[in-house]
């Protein structure tokens, strides 16, 4: 079991693959784009589920489960919804030995499966708001090159689908969910995100508007969509006839009430988040797991035990280590001891570093004599000591410090690579310097496409990551936090456009 042989600033995909394999996070299968989620990554998914379930339960969202298969008729219910996605749908055409009369789609997302049910389930305003969520897997037969966790043919997510009486109520929930998504990334995964709205060009066609959180991968200087929360408007309600009688209408005796369409939202968060966390925090020794999502937060390793150490000295040391473990467990720290015989401390250090355990405690005869444990943080070089009587208090504090420092380091890195660009001549050079850009933009779709085309090339002499040149910059979001007011008469960044700029828009190469 050797360490990571490819440096992070070398071939990133090779580094990434080694880190997730040697960290026992994921395993490949004989089907491209289909991966095994090993316990180390699935545990992180469970931390995310527990966190998010607690928050949506407080919002009155109920978890449920809909079938994996969707009939073609049902999938076709919303024409333009699937038009652009047809190439991604996986179909089942045989059952056992017989061909199916009608092929079945494997769900790529569950709008069409759920909304035929919503049409029956929602009869009156008293049925509103309806808030249901599924934790499940979906399949999208992506043709683009698969990347573990980030882009796979099958992935795990939650998909929330809600129905409301008014646009205002729907809009409030869209933002509430977006805040919970940002909190999963920032407070659990120590990953900073930018909140914003997708431009018309980049949003999902079935949506009225799409809120998004956008991450940034410093290693390649690319943006990455981290999660989305859509207001679907009344579009799907019209396609699926999800209506109620207007409760506000004052009707005379026997007069029919008007029917009004409900306002819907749908929001999703996927296992891509695990890949983002690895890419941002991982280093040349392997995974670095933020303490709040670390199955093992602390590992205690005996040191200084040699052939010369007497049996009773070893016995004493091991008992003290057992005592440390109990004290930490009682302080609700998730702790392991590595008492394996025949493995050197160095071997053990390497092993737990590959797994990304945030804090290692080394304990040997000298530490025992001095009444301390020696600490070694996974996110920072160097060692320190904690007096044994203070362990129950200081170790949890140190874990919180590690969590905060990991977030702040990533947030500083993102901020340092999110650059305001005011003129086109700076666009590509700044982009090629592994940055995402904030530019004044007209919000026009064709203009965005032009910017994507015109930002593919490299500027002569600019050292650019070998994989980036083919990719142009696309709009990532209209950040909620606009850097400054757009001065009167400011033109769109695209010199070929000529329109006035409406908003600051974040552009970048992306996954
Ligand atoms: O992004 C989310 C959050 C969770 C619930 N769904 C929405 C919209 C999903 C868009 N989308 C995304 N991908 C799709 C792929 C497909 F093959 C088909 Cl048929 C449809 C879609 C599709 O509608
Ligand atoms: Mg897609």
C-alpha cells in the first residue's frame, strides 16, 4: 500500500483516481460510468442525508419513493422537457425472455413520474402546499467522459418536488432550499459556494427560473455546478393538469369556481458533492476529510515501542491509550486506535493519511512521561501537544478549528480566483490563469454563446492546463451578491454585442 504517486499539480485526473481508490472511497466496475460507492464515501452521503433530512422535515417535506421505471407515454407528457434530453434516456426493452410490449425508461429525473400522481393527489387548496422528496438513484446515459462522483451514468441524489398556491410561497421555498444546499457544502463539506441564478441560456428549459450554487476547483481553475433549486412556475401544472378551485373567488350559490394551476418547485443535490470535496481538500498524501463528515475523526497510534520496550511498559502504554479512547468517545469524538502489531508507526501514519483522517494522536512512553499526547493535523504540517487532562476539551476544539481552517483556506482560494474583468482584452488571459470571471453582461443567450466560442483559444505564451483549451467559458450564474452597481451606459463585455450590460455575470470553464 504505497502513497499517491501523481502530484495534485501534475495529471489531476490521475491524482484524483489514486486518491479515491487508495482512500477506499470508490471502486470501478466493468460498466463505464457506473461505480461502487465504498463505505468511506457512502458514510459521507449519510452525513449529508441526516443533515438535509432534519432541515427539510422542519419545512414539512415528506420523504417518499416512486418507481425506477417511467412509461414512455408518461415521459412524453411534457414534450420540450425531454426533447433536449432524449439521448440521455436509458430504456428497458426486455423482461426475462420476452420483449416488452412498450419499453420503459429508467428514471433520469422524476417529474413525469410524480406529477401524474400530483394531478390526482391535489384536488383543493387544502392539499397545498404539497412537499415530497425522494432519495434515490437516477440514470443518464451521458456520452461525455465519465468522472467518478462528478459525472456518472448513475448517481445518487435527492429530488424534492413541491406544489404551492402562489408564486411568492414557491419562491420563498426555492431560496430556503438553496440556503440549506449552501450550508451542506459550507458547514459540512467545508466547500465555499457562490449563490446565484442561472441565465436563461443555462437553465433547465422546463423551469421558470433556476437558482444555483456554484463551486470552484482550484486545481484546474474551473467552476462546477454544486446543486440547483428550480421554480417551475405553472408550466408542469398545465402539462399535467394539476389544478385547484380558486379559493379566493367569491362565487354565488351553485356557481362553478375557476380552476387555477399550482406553482411548483423542484430541487436536487447529488453525490457529485463528494467529488468536489475530494478535489478541493485532497493533497499529495491522499484524502483530507472535514471533521464534521469524518467517520473517523481521530486515530490514536502508539509510538516509541521497540524491541527494548519491556512487556509491562508496553502494557501500561496500551492501557493509557485505551483510556484516551474512552475519554474521547465520552466527548462524542469518533475515535479509532491502531494497535496493529508488526506495522511501523510510519506505515500506520501513511495509511490513515490516505483515508484523510483529520487528526492523529501519537502516544509513546515519552508522551506518557510528559503527561501529554502529540497531535498531528491532517490539513497542516507540524505537531503539537495537549496535556492529557485537557484532551476531552481540547480535541473537540481542535477538530472544530480544523473544520473552520479548511473552509477558510478554500474560501480564500475561491475569492482569489474570482476576478472582476471590465474589458474583453482581459477576458481570456484572466480565464487562462485558472480564474472564474465576473463581467458586465447583457444576459442575452446568443451573446453568451459567442463568448463561449471566442474564449476557446489560448493566448500565445500563456501557460494553460493542457485540457482546457478546447473549452470556452460559459455563464455559471448571476451572483446574488453583485460586486458593485453597473454604472449607467456600461456596455456588455462582449465587443461583438453592443448591448448595455444588465448584471455582473460569473463566467468560467466548467465541469
Ligand atoms: O435539476 C432538477 C432537480 C431535481 C429534479 N429535477 C430537476 C430538473 C432536471 C432537469 N433534467 C435533467 N436531465 C434530464 C435528463 C433526461 F433524460 C430527461 Cl428525460 C429529463 C431531464 C431533466 O429534466
Ligand atoms: Mg445533464
